C-alpha cells in the first residue's frame, strides 16, 4: 500500500474552513450531469445535505482508481480531473477503461471535506455530507498569546486509501486558531509550522481527535517550547566536488505535513532551526545530487532520505553526497526486516561523522584462482537479526524426529537477513571499507561480480582489516528458448527468481515483477539469454506469445535448450450441490504448490473471469501446470482486499481446451492421498 508521507511532494497546503467565493465555479452548475458515453464505466452520485436537500456546486476532485488487479493514484487516468455537482446534487465520473471503484475528494461550502471510495455501479448512489467538526485552541509562549503564526492539522492515517487531508490556518490577535468543517471522528496531529515558529521555538505535533458533526473540541493552550537546531556539512563523495550552484537540505516529521528547507553555503554548511525532540527526517532538496550509502541513517527502502532521533541541538552532523539521481526499487518481499530498535528512526540521526565503537571491515575482493582484485565487484551491507531459539516443546515420537532430518528448513521471517540495498557500493579496485554501528542485529556483507558466484560473509562481530574475499567464476542459467514449433522464441520474457520472491502473471500471460530489472530479461533475436547467478536463485519462468516454461534449480545450466509448451484454455461450469448453475462469481487460478515449498518463489495469477448465466467460465492464456481454481470473495475493509476459496484442483494439459466439466461450488474434491500424507508430515 502506498503512502502519502513523502515530504518532497509537499508543495501546497489547504486552508481550513469554508470554500471562498473566488474558489467557486465561474458559471452556474447545470440542472443535471450529462449522461456517460455509451460503453463507459461510471459512478453516478447524488450529494445531499443532512436535511436531504441537494448539495449544489460541490467540487469533485479525482484522487485514485481501482481495477480488478490494482489501485493507482495521480494524474487523471482517463477521468475529468475536477467536476462540480449539478443543481440536483448529482455528478457522474466515467472513463472508457473498466474500473471497479474510484476515489474522490468532495468539497462544498459549509460542509466537511470528504475523501472516499465509490464503487462502480449503474445505480445512483446517495452520499450525505455534514457540517463536520471543529478543533480550536490557542498558541502561547511564556504564558502570553502568540499572534500571526501558522498552525496545521494533518490526518494521523497517511495511507492513500484513507488519508483525510491536511489543513493550515493563522492565529488571531489572541493567539487563537480554529479549524472548521473537519471530517468527524478522525485522529489528527496538531502542530505549529516550523518556518512560522522557528524564531520563537517550536510546537511539536500533538495527537487529537475530532468529535461528531457540529461538535467543537477545545485543545486548550499549545505551548511554544525552545526549539532545537541541527548544524552540519555536506561532504562530497571521493572524486566529486560540491556544485557552484546553490543546494538545499530539508528536515521534517512523519507526524506533520510540514518541513523546513535551509540553504547550503559553498563550503557545504547548513543550519536548520525550530526543530523539536523526536524522530525526524532529513534529505536533499536537490534532484541532481543524492545521499550516499555511507550515511548510517539512510532509510533502507527510501534512499532519498535519512531518519533518526534528534533529542538536543547538534553542530557536528556530516552527510556524504554524490552527483546524480539515485532511485531504488520497493522493498523486496524476500528481504528480512531490521528489529524495531535497530531501525534508523529509533536511533540517533547519524551520517558519516565519527561515532564510538564502530565495527569497521576492510578488505579486497579477488579472483579465487589468480588472486587478482576484481574491479567490477559490488559489496552490499546487511544485518542478521537475532536468532531466537524456539521454546522446547513436548518430545516428538521417534518416527517424526527421523522425518525432521528430511524436511526442508524454513527460516522464520523475523530471522531473515535484511539487506540494505541503498547502501550497495561499487568497488573500483576490489577494495572495500564498510562501517557498522553495534546493534542487536549483526553485520553481513554480500559480494557480487559479473561472471562470478555471489557470496556472503558474516555475521561479523568485530573490526577486521585485510580481509580477503575469494570469488569463484560461475554464471546463472543461460541458453536458448524455442517456441513449441522449434523456432527461436524472440522476445520471450524470463524471470530468474530467488527464494521468497513474488511476481505476477498478467491475464495475457506476460510476467511482471518489482522493478528488479536484473532478474527479468527478454530473449535476443535468436532466442538466447544469460543471467548472472543470484543468491538463492531457484526458479526460471519463461513466457512468450506461443507458450510457457518453468524450470527448477536442479535443471539449471549454462547451455539450456528450453522448448516452450503451448498455452491452454480452461473452461467449465460452476454448479451448486443440486447441479444448478452458480452465476456472477469471480474465479481465478493459482499454482498448486505444496506446503513444503512455501519458501520457493511465488507467481501470482492476474487471470479472472465471471461465471455467466449458465454458470459457464472461461480462462485463457493458462500455463500448463498443476493448478487450483479459486473463487474470489471481495471484502470492504481494507479497501481492495479479498480472500479465496478453492473450487477444484486439476492439471492443465498444454494446448487446446481443458474442460473441467461441472465444478461444485465451494466443494473442492479431497487432495490425493499422497498429498494429504505429505501435508500431515510437513513435506
């Protein structure tokens, strides 16, 4: 789920209170909205006051859209970006591309702003808007009111699915402020804006909650406390110099829709003021430079920013920067997580300044046979969370203890290594120098080089100098892909997946991933491909217009000849226990993967179909494999969530049509005896 906490996107603020006359539409709304174009998907909504009269001229702003497979925000995505409710209180949002729901923001004079999801429907849906709630209070300093300073409130829940917005206002001559027409029964952070208050001190975010419609809650006095300052210097990475053009840094908080920007002088020095004692965020405002991986408080999944606690003013904050933009893929599903105390936001803010008791690891990466340094190697820092021994249980029978030796081991999620991807470093001469703080999780280093097998060193518990890392030559799966007819499969997509990876297969049969470009390739004109070896690489999936293939690790090699099997079609009839058709049910598929393979890579289907008037269903572009037919049950909370119930298990044979005949609703046949036995034994 995406979040709206990215402070770099903070470019405007909304003033609380009624919509001003100059914000109203320039012309009177129509009597009724225009009907949607034929063939489009739409929502038709009627907005009403509490007294059931229509809400006229409400601004309707598109926010996001959901489909059967995904949810997205930003841009117009085929909708009118803004419309107004007609004189009958109605509006229609439509687009040609199908959707299942649309998120809108509703604003009307004298009423609370509302952000909500509306399901696609051919029925008129009624939404009542109320006056909302009020939050009031006073800003004081040294027991005196403080006039003319900016105050803000921001919804505590930043999830894009539910975010209720942020608002700002200015204190009057008595230091008072008031936020009218806020969404009701909602939690907010109330705070003083940094730039407005920094010459006086700071007002830290305070968690508050609105009441019901028409209710005012007085927050009392919000006291200005002495502010903290953060002084430091930007240090260019080796081989670079700071630009002659001006740079800026920023500081902010996840609990406030607010930040402070500060200029950087030619020597790299900066000063941020008006801060308060808590966990904060720090980053560069410039897009042409980035934070390097040597900064200890770099956020593992957001390399554009740092997080850490600031409990008192500081003057020694050193931040290493380098030219160029740096982005990174979202957190990998296969990656572990740092223990809560070890996460950057729970430790003192730290860049590259010297801190006591570091673990410093220095050495060289070399070819195992020649002993020569590898100039194209990379080192990826990581951490091993504490291994928690399972509590001793009752003694197992001898037979089960013997079976334990053959069961595939599964690592608990909280004990998986956490790789700090933004901190990966390229080694120009094979030498590395990496420092770690001493935390509950212990340092790891992962080494990779083109044409060599990856390797891990660690956990490392003390500083080491002169460490030699010998790497063995080797490549991952490589070879040629042929169509079912035996011709080279030009343009086939391959994904080389590792343990606990997750990817998707679209309804067209195409393979999609999480921006891990190095694990996804397309075959050449002659159908060839070649992967570098991945740590824990265990599956190879191949998709092409003509067919599909899946290889397990045991079949890997550097001269593979992969012959695709043609796609298949799956059809059948969903019936109840009396044999009557079950209509309007959403069906999908999944691979029939035994429990013992839970750590293996997952490929999730995006195939869906509806059962028709006679209960018939049809799924195309289906890979030949052992599959499970599932019924999808959509739930309202959280939005977009669903559960599934197996309907039947089957093997899809390549090519042609696999007719499953009558499939009994929610009554899958029992698993084969061997599968039941393996499941009971944990295999």
